[in-house]
C-alpha cells in the first residue's frame, strides 16, 4: 500500500503531535502504511510528555510533503494556512479534527471526522474503541497528555464529558494519576524565561482568515502572569515586526495563567482590525486587555472574533 504521512498543524502542540502518533499507529494496525511526522519541533510540554511515556524521538519535522508522498492524513486542523506549505500538491485522504471547518475542499471523497470535543485525542480514543484496537500504554499516555494540554487539565470551557471519560480511562491504561501528572505536564510548558520573544509568539500560534483579514492568535501558558508582562514592550515590538513582515492585520498574544484560568492579551493591528477586536472583547488600553476566564483560543477567542469581523 502507498505510504501516507500523518501530521497536525504548524507550530504543533501536544494534541497535534500526540494525535498524529496515535492515528498513525491505529491506521497501521488497520492495514495502511503511514508515518507520523510534525510541522515543527515539539514544545517543552510536548517534549516532557514524549519523554514521560518512552518516546525516544519526536516525529521528524517536514517542511513539504509532496516530495515524499502523494497522500496525507490530517489531525487537529483542516485550514490550509495551518497545514504543510504544499498541501495543495497532495491528496488529503483522512481528517480527524475538533475545530471549525474553513477554506477546506478536496477533489476526491475522503474520511472526515470532526466532533465538538475538547481535544482531537478524545475523538481518537473513540476510534480505537470503534475499531476494537488495543491501546498500548505509551500511546494511551501521549493521548492522555494531549487531552490534558488542550483542556488545561479538564478546566477549559471546551471540556466535555467525553473528554473526562477518556482521561480517566487513558490514565488507567497509562498507569498514571492524571491529576498529579497533569499538573506536572502543564508546568513543564510554562517556562518562558529561557525563550526569546520571537520564539514565544510563534510557539503556539495560528493564523485565521476572518472576512479577508489576516488574524494571528498566539498563546503562551504561564504560572506567573506579572513576570510575563514585565516583557510587554518587547513582546509588542516583536509582534509589530512579525505583523509587518507577514502581513497580519491583527496580532493577539494570549497569556494564560494555567493555575487560575485567567488571561491577559496583548493586541496590535490596524485601526480597522482593532475596532473589530474591541467589538468582541472590549476596550484595549495601551495594547493590553484583561480577559478573566478566557483560556481557549478555539472556543472563547476565534468565534467572537469571527463574528466581530463580519
């Protein structure tokens, strides 16, 4: 059978990498020939999870796919601007996702499964059960890590009962206390002191086409919000430089405290884009706005922005 690559979105998080690993394993058990790859290096949190569950190496990073394969499978994304650079040169045969569907079309039929749950690995867990494929301990561990990451240890408003059930059952297979491990995992991803502003604004960032406007939303998790905001002016300068070079109409950096589930956002952009942003979230003062209880880009940021930019 012809080989296919399986991957998540650019600037991959634990769900993008972990679910790619899990889906590749499942598809290989079902008779496909696949390899899990990534569109970027793992962040600190993902690296912690991979090491914890015995993955000696992260999936290799690719820049293009068409030079290797004709077909690919996507997880944790569908929007072309978030995918591999030459996505238009390969055939997408499978998609498993938990985000909105936008600007996605194919010339041939495909398997597409999108469900409104907190994490793509929750959907993946259901697929394993559907196909009656046993989940190895390490695969259970990386799927568990993905759900913990995307739901902020089940505290995000994106969390569903299915996510909670999957966490409990995967933790049992992985032989860990998910509460204890989950806090360790989240904290592993909050060390920002050793990273430059350029690295941090690109660490977990996605671009969205909102009514013709190019909107960039980045997010970093911290345990000390005031310490992160000491770097505000440097963050803003770096965001402005990125917006100028990449053509972003709006750039939002969401800084989330994982311990209390509150965020502060730094925002820059054109006057028109900022007006739309304020329709969604309120007045921005000195390029900053407090967003209590906002932790989810998918559910609490992108939908109101989409509406405001109409």
